């Protein structure tokens, strides 16, 4: 059996990233506390933090008076030390987010566009890049990369996911145009256009990564993340990291067949904005044009009935998640209205409570909510450049990110 080791350089980088993560989670932390939490020597902590201060990734935010000797400094993340740009291309919109090094969103933009083609996506991306460069000015050089997220199989399931009447009349032409997204051509174009590295990932996996890194609940280590947009997907987080599987396809619970096919043959069709829109049309119910309109009393029976039907349809997928992954938490995220999200979570909790053999996970909404997709994209460069991934300690190279 082959055993992988690590070099001194890999160990140094990993320790740097561990310290950055601890400072991110514990603002105004002292070097003494860092040594206590990591088990590293005071000298090692001093050397690493001095380097991070010199590179302006950390900043001194005060001093801690001790019993003897010089007072210890307090350390925090330097918000302006690095930036990260994310672009999320979905079936109904293109959005962008610029994060500073603390994970704070500096800029958030979105353009609604139904099933974007290559030309449309490039035009919007160029506009977004120009605005970000103008916003940052000379600090553009601190951008660590661009995170690009999009759903897999953009050109599939068009018969159920396309709700625009004009596009439905030209599905063959649309399918041909969307075949562009089967390749990495846009990723390569984005790197060439921007001049920075591009990190590409499935939208659900990236959103789950953002939830783990930026959540205030640092004890959340084992969870299943459900991301709902025009279609839906999932991602499995094990011990604080997204588990991708042998071919980068782990967690794709949207590919599990539904119970009867009433709202679509696959879970990704049934649990989706497209499904909700079709249901509203079938019930001859007007789609609210204001966010507060979803709270209207006459909509609640429609929302509840749709939620009940959808949870019944995706019961095989949900119980498979429970039995195979045993998550402590299930996080529901994406672009569904908050009222619909709450109704789905209630129905999901009832389903789990009715089965008595397995421990039911805690169900909650994602912290990023509506912007989870683009926040996931924006976190990718920070994750790749600064996160203490366990693969850093292995001599073998890390597998490519799954689409």
C-alpha cells in the first residue's frame, strides 16, 4: 500500500492556512491563544504571523496585557489584504459578487436572463469585470482569482425546465446553443480576458463550501446541502470539507428518480423554481412580483400543497441522503421565496420524523439565502488559495474539481 507524506514546505503552507482560518473565526485573537489552539510553538506562531502581517493578510487590532513581559498583540484578518470575485451562470440569471478577505460582500450584481448563450454570457461578464475593476482601482492586483459556478448539464431537461413561451417554441435551437456549456471554453476565455486564475465548480458544491467557511456555526461539520434554483442539486460535506467522490459527482441527489414523475422524472425537476412556476400556472394562480407578496393569505394553500406534493415525490432522494450520508444537518438554499422555503422545510421535517429507525437531521435555511450561488462562486478563490485543505499535506496532486 502506497503511503503519502508531506514536505516541509507543504507543512508551512498548511500551518499558515490553519492560522488564517483561526483568526477568521476568532477576530482579535492573540498569538498565545493561537499557539494554544494549534499546538504549534510560540516561535513558529511568531514567524508565521509576522509573515502574514508583512503580506498584509493580517492586521494588528490591539494588545493583550499578560502577567509578565511584553503585551501580546491581537490579530484579525485584514479586509483589504485580498479580494475574490465570483461569477454564477445559472439557467435564469448571471450574477457576480466581490468579496474582501473577511468574506464581506463589497459588490453584488445580477442580470436576469433565461438560459444564457455564449454571446450573452460573455457580454454580461465583460460588463461585470469592468465594474469590478473600476470599484477596486489599484487593488485589482489583490484579486486572488475568479470563481465560476454553473449547473451541470445546462442543455438537458429543457422540456420541463424551460418556462419561457418563446424559448419553448424553439427548444432544438436552444439545446444546440446551450451545448457550449458542456466544455470549459468559457472558463478559458474568462482567464484570458481577466488575466487572473479561474476556479470552476458545480454551483451546489461551491455554495456548500461558502456555507462551511463563512457560517457563524463553526461546529457544523457533517451536512447535506440542497441548492434550489431553476433546477436543484446537492453537496455532501464531511468533516468540514465537500466530498466530491471518485468522479466529482458525489452528492448529486437531483439525479435520483422521483416517486411517480408527477412533477418531473428526476428530483432536480420536481424540486425547482420551474416546478413551482408550472404549478402556479396549473392552479391559475398569479406569480407574485413583489417579495412581500409571497406572504399573502390566498397563496398559502397553494404553497403548502405544492410543498407536500414535491416532498412526497423526492422522498426516495431524501431518505437515501439520510441512510447513506447520516448528516447532522440538512441546509436548504437557493432562489426559492422564503415562504416556500419554510413550507418545504416543514414538510421535510415531517417526513424525517415519520421514519423512526434513523436519527433525523436538523433542517435549516442557508445563511446566504437567495445569493448562495454567487457567494459560493466568490468564495472559491479564497478557498483554493487560503483554506487548510487536507490534500495540501499529500505529495500526490489534488484531483480536478468536478463539474
